C-alpha cells in the first residue's frame, strides 16, 4: 500500500490502481551507491538527481541549487519530490514546495540517516562526540584536497585546504594531515573513527582504508552496521512521523527541538 499517499492524498495527483507512482529524488551524493541499490528494489518509479557533497560548505549556494531543482521538477508530473538529506547545517531551511509535495526525513544530517534514526545518532553523539564517520561515499565523493578523506560532517575551510596542499608538498600527506588536525584542535577533541558497514559494499574494501586512517590519527577504530531504513522508507512511500511532508505553498523551517524541522505557510 502506498502509505505516504494517505498523508497527502489531497495534494497527490490522481491515479488509477494500476498506475505506477512517480517520485523525483534529490539526494546528497554521499548516498549514491546506497540510493541506487534501494531504488532498484523500490516499488515505485524514481528519477534521481545527486547533489555534490562538497556544496555543504556553502549552505546558501546548496539551498539555491536545491530550490532550482525542486522548481524544475514541478511540471514533470511527479507525485512527490523526495529529499535525500537532513537539515544539514540549515541547508534545508527555507526550501519551498511549489506545486508538488516535498518529503524529507526529520534528521539533523546525513550521519543520522546512516544510524537509522535521529535518536540513535543523538545517543551516539552524546557518548562519543569526537567521532569521524566514514562510508563508501566518503572516499568516492570527497572534495579535492580533503585531508580527512571525506569524513561525514567535517569540511575544511578554504584556508585550511590551501595550507594542507602547502604542507603536503613540504612534508608529505600524513604529516600534512597531522598539522592541519593540530591547527583545528581535532587531535584533542576526536577520539574514534567509525566506518558504516553495508554487506553489499564489502567488496570495495573501504573498511580497511578507514582503519588505516584511524591508525594514522592514533584513534579508536569502530565498525557500525549502517541502518538504511530511513532511505528505504523514504523511497517506498512509508512516511510516518519520522518524515516531514511539505505541502504546496509551504516552506521548511528549523524547530530547534526533537522535531528538527517543520513546515509553515
């Protein structure tokens, strides 16, 4: 049953029982492999546009890019436009549904999506705030000159990127990583490195590469099972209270509470 349709029935386009529901997915490319895998198994037709992870360093630019993609999808006859990311440094705040409903997980960022829930993410963060998180996308979608190899939620400012290249040329990559970490105080605040494991991605051997990063940084290495249930439910139309449905004419706002985000007219 198309559970999400029950929640936005008044705004959904009319279909017969034999019609295939159509979604547009605008997704952070950190989920490229995972999203493609889930889409191949999902019961509905989904067109996908991946947004570069690197845009997170410029929230305004990323927000404008997303709104442009939302607007471009409006006249394509989609039942809903799905957003494959969270609030993400307030990137989602201000995004507006024009003619087509938007659906977005109520999570702070992409790390929470890999943990499978906002509550689990908060629990992990409360006990281990100084954690680097890695996935297959960390290595494949990292920004050029990223001394942290694409760790989720960690971005270098332009000055650090420039100095990293200078240090790398003078002292080598590993020493450059250490010097940048000391400059930003990470050597004092970070204590472990987590790799999100998915059985389908084991052949990529990124687990070993992440372990090597932990060893070079002198940090504890931990493997966590990735829980992709949020992304699975998003793409399957199973939109319960873990998702915000933004009706046409509404915009996303940050709530600064357990709801994370809400919609206003």
